[in-house]
C-alpha cells in the first residue's frame, strides 16, 4: 500500500486565478438569504432533544461502497472506497485507486482517529468531528462547548461549538439532518463539508469536503449501503 502523501502532497499558497475562483465559489455557496435569529439556551436544548436523538450514534452495522474524486489546482485523482460502520461509534474508511491500489486505511473510534502504517498524512481526514459529520452524525466531541445557536429562516438551525484552543465547529442543520459543517480557526473557515442526506437512513448520498487553505476538494458519492453483522475488532486497528 502506497503512502497517501505520495498522492496528496501540500501545494504552494500562491494566489493564482484558480485559487481566486475557488474562494469565490466558497463565498457564493455560503451566502445567506434568510433571517438569522439567536436562540435562547432553553430553546436550543429543546431543539437538540427533539431533533438529534438519533443523530449522535450509529443505529446499525453497515458496509458502504462509494466512489471518490480528489481535485486540487494541478491534480485529479479518483477511485473507489469502502466504509465499515460499527455500532455505536466506530467507522473504518479505505480508499483505493482505480487500479485497486490502496492509498488510505483509517479508523475512527469515538473521538480517536487511527491510521495505517506510513499514512500519517491526514489531508483528506481532517478531524474526528468532520469525519463523523461526513457520515451524517452529529458528534462535536465530549469536550465541545456550545458558543452560539441561531435559527436560519424557518427550517434551519446553526450550532457553533468551541472544540479546542482557537478552533470552533459550526453545524447547519435542516430538521435534524446535517447540511454543512465548517471548521473555523481564529475566526476563519479552514475546512467545509457539504452533505446531501438520505433522510430515512441518515447516511449521506454525497459528501463534499473542501480544505480552503490548500485548495483541496474531495467528493464522495454513495453507491451501496447494506446492513451486516458485527465486525471483527481487528478492523478498527489499521495501524497494526
């Protein structure tokens, strides 16, 4: 298995026309046309209790197949992937090139990411909260502190949490389903995940991850998702 860094190396930070177009697209998709209203702590707690009871943990074991495509300013890579989801809070993601060569094996257990040997570069697996969100789950972390909550028009809610020094994570939710997640560092958005959710199953049909700093976009398209029995515990340890 080749190290992921062989394919996904960091690029220079020059402000090329392509970079300007990238930021313009991010800005346009972020524009709000709705009224933003602050929520009280009581109304926030009530909304969480009413809408996210089923959104914190995996409901059943799944085996998921998907296609992925990575785009950077001077790189296009694509392939297939599988995700194994284990109740209540375990996930493993494996990415393969079109020729079947593996380029990433990563497991998420609770709030811990475990990566296969020689794969310490996490350019496309940014943080546990973002990875959980890409699977449709609302898990900002046990140490997360709610810092703001807003209603966006009539149907949507935005919740922002402080998760570490200088970092916040912001969720845009529609009727309890995650539509967008942003990781914010010192007031600036650095990572974005946009989701198209299959409402009955809560599993995203499509997830688009953007690294705003390195102009990287990873698109994942769901192909199949099947219920399975329990997984062997060894699969949650790709580092061995």
